[in-house]
């Protein structure tokens, strides 16, 4: 009965994933084999590997949908695009990391393989409808990030954030798993696709199990994506972790968690009457709480932490709009917003990483003072990112918010659209505060700030170009997203 | 086992999971909190195995191959959860060691550097 | 199936009974004369110094952490070998290459652990000496020896 | 919900389940970390027995080898190393979190149990094959259908190795 035969493998589907994982292994071997004064070799290997993975993904975009490993890995437009976004995110984080790590006095070569592997975990979350793979993806992503958050060993803040992230992350994983176990009990499989059959033909017992399963899975995923009321860890961890790790955490893990939420909603679509009202309230709370608490903060990384909570709320509105009215609203808005969120958040953290100098780092608003003089290009791009986070045209942040707003109206989620608009206005205050801090002339500690490296400048340049480009070339981008 | 209802296993697992959750909320020592999380993971494993053994959704598996896969899926999940738990323990205790090296006290309420 | 483990169960039960009996009986039957001198912990006949609850360095805890990770790898290998014995060729070929891929990953991890000296008794080596501007590992070790 | 007759199997389950539940309570009620850890060891050991009663042999053995034999030993190591057993570390104050946590937990337990009792309360018959948990079958499945997750776990363990060295190495 149990003589299963080996599965058929479609190598192209998992080739990008293999490329990223192998790059990590090779980078670790480079660290072992060639002890050099710099991490140049490792960075080179990592960027080449990511470029290969990106090329494979672009190649995959034009190929038909497929499933391999008995449905554990799948190739579709949504997953491939998000994987591409993750690969780009990882590359951009690597670009500006080296200068920062050297200023922080933590130039460990192990950073790069761990970052690559956590990207791999995030990519797995985007490319699967299997709950086992979803769990493994979450864990590969999170365990790497726990380590990276605590990488600055001599700094208490870093260790404390690693501990908080770890304990809450493990707690959330347990909830996720418990939910998966109920879904398994109801359907007998780990495939999200089998839920609708179990809901319709499984009777009362399956329905009860599925409801609890969905609730527990959403508790777990809400922790990972930072939805209220499971958001408290976000600002703490963002503040304490090394800034380049925070940058990746804010973008990579959020993109992956949103992808997972999307897939889980897709699986549970048949019960959407139950969860759309609840998740709408979650979205309202997430947007409002994130923005309101951000007003009180004085630390830039905390402000951006709360801002990322608010943005998760905006994206949740876009997702709900799709599932409320799947015919009228597609996934383009979600992808577009994630793209613009990734560029502006990553860029902002890259600029903030400039406050590190010879082992110290201050991330209060006043530590940004004088940046206009020391690093004019970085400061200018930070102002662009802030404008985009507020949603001022002609940046991609504006287009993204507008898309979400119109989607929400189209799907009949008017209250959510209103809350979104109000929150956008509230958020102006603290984003302007950050932008203002960079142009204040007098410095708190003159000369105690790092110089922008070439890598950091290129990260800023690429993000700025992306933020404007995504807005200006909106219609070609949309055509590309729709696969035309 | 013969004569034991599925509900008994699930109830035990649920009890352990709840105890673990309560423990995470009320205890302050990070190591004990971590042990409570391990307790929760084991409750999950028990649930998976009970469902794999009793297969309450047998009616949804339409042929022998599906039934075979369905029985194994729960066990596979458990074995992967164990592997992941091992990696998590390695990293988690590493973090606890690292933080203890910096300060003598690791009371969770004393972790208060990160504030707004 | 469960019958095959009956012997194991009996073994556990008998071991528990024997251990329990030894402890309980000696506690019940033995003479009990309490003197302060007898109550004191035994430390090679010398008066004990300090508290028993003292922090003590465990040099090999990193070894213990790594042990867990390699332990779980072995669980996978064990199940593979039992399945491999009676399998068809198709499965043998597939799982062999799969296993090679799997082993390759943890060999990389093992080489790394060896390289940074994580399982040395005395962790004298540093993770990134060159990048921190320190001397090379080997030089440092020589200094420590000298 | 209640079975018609008391079978030997039910008695064995009741004994094991009772021990497991008490040990679980012990984990959170003992103020001393070492005692909590020992309770957890007992719990894991009994769980291994329960896995055997469910027919999952390989997992029962793995539970003992990995959890009881390795993970809990490491926990005890760390507790000893950090000297958390010392009484001055354990001034657990009573605060709002405690009653709140207990009430929340009991509420969750009661809610889900009541629902599940309706849902699966009448399920008595194990339906899976008798040999579904033998090492042979598990190995066969693991290396065919679950080949992809297996490779990912390989990477995850490397992450664990690199990460624990990066975090726990005494000298950096």
C-alpha cells in the first residue's frame, strides 16, 4: 500500500530556489576557504547567484503554470513575480550591507549566506499551496532572521531584539502548526486546495475543524505579517536589530507573509463569508494603530516599524478587496503596492544605516541631523522615500495607495477605503518629521557619522529610480504584470 | 488504541497546548517560556498523529493511493516539526547564551531597552 | 505490531520497579540517625566550600548544540536505510542521489564548524580575525600556547 | 462521548494521558526552572508512549532520541550553565498578566473542546493501516513524496549550525 514511487520533477520550477540555496552554500564555503580582509568575494558570489536566480525567474514568467513534487512547489504568475521581488530585495540589502557591517564592527561573512537562506525561505512561502511547505518556508525565513537580528553580539539591544523575535516567532509558529493540524484533520491532506471539498461535503465535523484551523493559522500568520493585535514585537525588533537586517526583515518577511496570507485566503475562499468581516476589522485596526502610535515615536527605526504595520494594513485592504470581489479586482494592486513598499522601505533603512559609526549607532531622529551636508545624495533620496511613503505624486507610493483605494471602492469595502484615506493624512506628520530631521543643519555629534559607500549610493539610486519609474511607467508595468 | 476515542487524544493535546500558551503568558524566565513553546509543539505533534491514526476525513479520500498519502501526511508533518524544533532550539539557546553573556539577569521583564 | 515492543515495555517496567525498590527499601529499612555532620554534603572528606549552586563553565555546550542538529540528520538516514533494503531499483537510484544532495548540505555545515573551531575544547579561535584587524587564527593559537 | 465499555486500552491511555497532563501543568507551575525541565522530560517520555499506542513507532523512538535525549539535555545544560535554579532568580511577582493568561487559556480550552466534542466526539475506530508508522514505510514516503521538504530541512539544519555558532561561540 505504501510503495510510493519517486515524484516527477519539473526542474525549471524550483531552479531559482536551488540557485539561491546553492549560492548560500557556496558563499559559506568561500568564507571558509578564503579568509580575506574583506567580504568582497562573498558579496560577488552572492550577487552573481542572485542574478542567476533572477534570470531564471524572468524565464519562468513566460512559462505556463505547473506543479511539481506532488503539488508542493508550483509555478504561477503571482508566485514568480513575488519571488523576483524577493530576489531583488535581497540583492539591494546585500549592496549596502558591507559598509554598515564594517562601521558596526561586525563584518562576519556568515551574514550573506544567512541572508540568502532566509530569502530562500521567503521564496518557498510564495511558491506553494502545501501547508507543510508553508511551515518550512516560515521557519527557514524566521530562524535565519533570529540569528541575524542577534548578530551584533556586543550590543544588548541587538540580543534583546533577537530574543523577543525568537520567543514570539516560535510562539506564533506553534499557533500556525496547530491550525495546520486541524486543517489536516478536516481534509486528510496538507493541500490548501482540498479545503473547499471538505467544507462542502465533510459535514459539521469538518466545518468546525476548518473554522478553528483557519483561526489558528491566521493568528500565526498575523504575527508574521504584523497585523494588530499581534504587532507588538515589530517596533521592538526593528529597533534593536542591525539596520541592514531590519531592512530585509521589514521587506522580505513582510512580502513572504503577505504571499502566505494570500494563498491561505485562496484556500479558504469558500468560507469567505465568515472571515471577510473579521479581517476587515483587523485591517482597520492595523492601519489606525500603526499610524497613531507612530506619531509618538522619537526613534526612526521604531517609526518605520509602526509605519510598516500601517502598510501591512493597507495591503490587507487590497487583499480583502480581491477576495470580496474576485472577478473585478486582481492581484496587481497587491503586487504593485508590495513593490513600491519594498523599494521605499529598503531605501529608507539603507539611508538610516548611515548613522552607524565606528561601532556605535544612534537611530533617534536627531541623529539624522546634518545628513544633508555629509551625504547629500542619500539625504535627498530619503526625502523621496518619505514622499513616497506619504503618497505624494509622482511617486509609486501615491499610485499604490490610489489603486488600493479604488479597488476597495470597487469591491464595496467603502469603510475600509475611508479609513485608509484618513490614515494616509495622519501619516504625513511623522514622515515629514523624518524628512525634516535630515535637513536640520546642526549636528548632535559632529563628525560621528559614517560616509556613504558606493554600495549604499547604488542602493539609494536603484530604489529612487524604482520609486519614480514604477509611477511613471505605470501602464507598461501593469501590462507586464497581466502577462501581456 | 482499541476503545479509545479520537476525542480523548485531541482533548489531551488541546489541554497541553493551552497549558503551554498560558505558560508563555505568565512565566518570565525565557528558558521556561521556550520550554512552554516546546510543550505546544508536542501538543501539535500529538494532534497530527491522532488525526493520522483515526483519519476522520477518510470519506474524502477517494482511492487507495489518496488514503495512503493521507495517512502518511500527518507523520511527515510530525517528523519535520521535530527537525525544525531541533534547529529552533539550537538557535534559541544560542540567543539566550549570548544575552546572558552580556548581562547576568535574563528576566523577561528586565528586557526593556527597546522602548518608544 | 505493538506486540513486538512488549519486551521493551516489560524491560522499562522491571527497571522502574528495581530502581524504585532499591531506593525505597534502603530508605525504609536503613537506620536513621541524623547528626549535623552526616547531613553535610560529602566532599572528599573535607568541609564543603561555597554553595553547590554555582555557575560552572560548560565548555562543550556548543558541541551539545551541534549534536542535536546532527542527531536529527541521523533520524532521516535511519528511516532511509530500512526502506532501502527491500526497495526497487527506481527508488534506490532516486533516493541515493537525493541523499547525496542532503548530505552535501550538512557536510558544508560540518566543514564550517570544523573551520571556525566550534568543537575545539578551548575555543581560542575567533570567527573573523582578519576582518576585525586581528592576527590570523594560527598565529593567535601559537601565542596562546607560548 | 463516553465509550460503552472500559477496555484495557482505555485504562492505559488514561494512565499515560493523566501523567502527561500533570507533567504539563508541572512545567508551568514549578517556580524552579530545573523542575520545570524535568517535568517536560517526563511529559515527552509519556508522549513517546502515546505515539506508540497510535502506531507511530518511528516517531515514538525519534521522540525519545531527539526530544528527551537531546533537546531536554541541552535545556538542562543551559539552565545549569546560567544557574537559573538559584532562588534569587525566581521572584515571580503576581501581576495582571497571570490571571488574565489563565482566564484566556481556560476560555480557549472550553470553547474549542465544546465545539470539537460535537464534531468528533463519536469517533472510535482507528482507520489507518496497522504498519503505517514503521521506519520502512516512513522512510519510503520521506524519500519519495517528501523529497523536496527533506532537502529544505537539510538547508535549515545548516542555518542552525551556522546560526548557533555565530550566536553562542564564546569568542567572536
